[in-house]
C-alpha cells in the first residue's frame, strides 16, 4: 500500500467513531485485505486501548499473515484486556490454534488441557483438542469420541459436533468389527475413571481386546476390588498398574511362554504411553522389552526413536533399544535362512536345474530380491545396534552385564564384517532417520516446553520493528537439521526447543559458541537460548554475534532507537560500514572471493561466512596455509574464525612467514589487526 493511501485513510479515521472503524476493519479482514485490517484494528487500540475485540482481531490478522510470534504477542495482550470467562476462553483457544500452526503440538495440547481444567464448560476446547489428536497424536479413537461427546453435551444445538461424533463412532465400530446400531451404550473410559470404577473399567478394556484368559482376568479383578476409590491420580496410573501386574513374572532373557499375558500387557503399556504427554524412561524401557520379546518390531521402532530423542543420554534406555535392534537382527537371520531353504527347494535336483528354473524362475527371482532387501536391512540394523551398545558402554559401562559385553563384541564383529554404516554419534543417527526427523520436529520434554512461550514473547519485544526473517536464515537452518519448516517462525520455535541443544545455527553470522563464551565471562549465562540472552544484553555488554564483528563499530553506527546493532547490520546497515572489524578487510576479500554486488543483497561478511570462508579476507591470514596444517581441528568453523577463537591460543600460525611462538594468544590475535594501520 502506498504512503498516500495510508495518509488518506488516517485522515478519515480521525473523524470516525471506534465502532464504525471496527466494522471497516472486520470488512477488510473478511475480504482478506489484511494490511488495511491491521491498520484499522491498530488505530482503534491507539484511540481506545481497552478495546478487547480489536486486540483479538489484530492477533487473527497476524495468524493469516503467518506472523505467528506476533500473533502470540497480540493474543497475550488481548488476554490482559479480557473481562469475562468467555473472552478469556476465546483468547486461549486462539493461542492454542497458533501453537498448532507453529508445529508446537505438545504446547498446544498442554494449553488445551490447562484451560479445560479451568473452564470445563467451554465447548471449543473439547473440539479443538479432538482435532489436534486427529491430526497429530493419532490417539485411540475412543479418546476423540469422548471429547466430542462432552462437547455435544455442552452444546447439543451444534449439529456439526454430532456429525463428527457419528463419523468417529462409525469408524470405531468398523475397526472393532461391530455394528454401531446394535452396540449397547457403555460408560466411557473417562467416566469410569472419574467414578473410580476400576473393575468395570478393566472389564470394558479386556472385552474390547479379547486377549486375556479368564483366570488371569479374575486375578486382576480381585486385586482391583481391594483398591480404594481414588487409587490412581490419572488413567496413566491405572494402565501402568495392569501392565505391571501382567508382567510381574516376566524376566528379561528368561523363558516365558504366556504370550497372551504379554500381548495384553503390551496393550496397556501402549495405552500408558499414548496417555502421557512425555512418558518416563522406565515406561519406554518396559514397553520396548515386551514388544521385542513378542517380535513386534514395526510397533517398537517409532517408540524407540521417540524414547531416544527424549532420553538418549540414559544408558538403560540405550541398552533396551540396542537389544531391540539385536533381536530384530536375529529375526532377520531366521527369515534369511527360510528364504535360502525355499530357493534350494525350488532349484530342486541339480540334474534337472534347467527344467526347474524354467518352471520356477519368477518365484526364485522374487525370493532373491527379498533376500537382497533383507540383507540390506540386516546391515542397517547391525550398524544401529553397534551404535546404541557403544553409546551405552561409553556413558555407563558398569550398567552392561557380562552377556551385554559379549553381545556388543559379537555385534561389532558382524557390523564390521558386513561393512555396516558408522554414525558419528547418536545425534547423527537420529537426524538421518526419516521417522526420527518427524519425531524431532514434534518432540519436546516438559522442562524444554515450559519457558518457550515466555521466550517467544520476550523475543517479540526485543525485535522491535525487525522481523524474524532478518536474523533467521530458514534455508540455512533446514539444511543443518535435515527438517523442513514452512516459515521462519516455526523453525525458530523448533530452535528454542530442540535445535539449540544440537548446536544448530540460526544464521551464518551468529556463532552461539562464541556468544556463550562472552555471556559466561560476564556472568550472564543461563538456561535461556543464547539468541535471547544476546539480544537482551547486546548493547549493555557490547556483545557481538561473531568474532569478525567489532562491537564498538556496530554500536556507533546504530542509533539507540533502532535497537539491536547486529540486526541493524543484517537489515542493511552493512552498506555504510566498510569493515565490520579489524580482522575482515572487505576490499581485500573482494579481490579473491566470489561475492558480486550485482547478484546478491546480503552483506559481504555474511556471504563470506556462508559460502566463501576458504578465501582470504585478511592480508596477514593465509587461509589455504591454515587449512593445510590445521584442517582437522576446525570442526566446521571458518579458518579465520577458528584462529581468532581457538588457534591463536594453541600457538597455530596464521601464515608461513611469521613466527609468533614466543607471543601470547592475545598478541597473536593483535598481529592480524596490523591491516588496519
């Protein structure tokens, strides 16, 4: 929109009342003219700061524009203006919807559940949670049905809820092989749980599954009858109680032939996992052990990956997943022997090979293809098992039994013999797994999840007029993680929860390790993301995002009212700054680098760090010489950045012509500053 148009709109606005302006804002919003809608709602708040619905609509405009962090901030502001439970619920429902759009599914679920506890009469929290489970958690359909039933009881006039309920009841009936019309009405799992009717709840569960014999069922019912009404604080506790009872005689690596009992236990263990926001490590271990014993590897693998993402630093869990992989390897070996036997049988008598091949060549070809696929899968599983056993042994060798050590040696030898792929560590294994990629994008733990909302809110304030795109290089981030994000806002949320713990960078010019060193030296380090701490203290402590920046130069060219010197530099301030520091000579780099002013709008320094760091940017630092002698130490850093942060203190030489062995680390760094004299 042109400046003149906005001026004309503003002049008209001065003479109009708030209600008239609000109607115009809604009109433009409904017609998807979000820029004008944003203008009207914003001006209404200037004229009448307590206008609740204008604040809500500003948040909705931000959602439509996919400015999710701004939307969260606007909804938070609207929450301060809410005066009734209905208004509070409207804002909270909007917030949960934004979290879903940002890919923060666990945070959205937490928000829905928290608000259901406070406002159980608000129908849209039930339907919103049901929609979330349908698209993300893939929870048992019974849970979705319960939510729609509760919503319909609150709002029987909303026919669309009744339609959704019937659809899911039909799907549940079809899945269970029942005729929905003939099915008698039973209390829901949730209702039975609330009433403490443990025997009825257990009876309903095993009737639906048909996996337990009568004697075992009676044993459990007897134990349940002895429990008090409030024996369990949640459904998860009930499921775990049944699973523990069913597996009380099950010992790992010992014979156990009651497969019905274990199959029943697996059902309740899986229910417990699905009913937990973040299952604990012990639940994961027990579930994986049972599924492994039952050879149900397809079900176990995604659970194992999710467990590793949450508890990959615990030796017991690593051992459980390693043994799962080992058991799968043994199953593949048995299948391979079966395939070989079938091929031998089809080939038949050696004297009749030609005739046999002619009759069975299609079957033999199919079996040989299957053998090739199984062999490839076995090699992959061997590599995985070796990695997991090795990680467990390196973290807590005392946790490995003598049998575990023997298994590790055997796996290691087999993996080497078959040339199984070696991973540099657990993180690289998880990032290279297609299933884990999806889990990594969605998975959080409670500790990581809790402060994210507050961080996003503070970041929005610190950014001022700068957008997330100013400092967050989406393509750069996606390339490092191997994940795909629709917007920078979504990727930023992932960075706060997961990426920062894996040393993933948000921008070529932001060195989180160097920022962390500066914060620690000034006693400002904390559990908050380095990005947030950097922007919070950048001016006060003269921090820089990268060693190739000079704080005084950036601050000097950035007026206080503009905000962050680093963001100002990235947004265009670089064009008026010849050299960002004494270590980076722009003109010298332009004579050797690939930067072209006519082909790019990014700064010379950013281009250098992102695509051209093996070129020379300092007359006294010879990049190729440094690479030749010290490349093994770089760990992905640009050579000159490595020298300035580490190499100089280790006595590394910046070029072949000077001997600085008798100098201190700071003197070796100052040597490069001679270019500015």
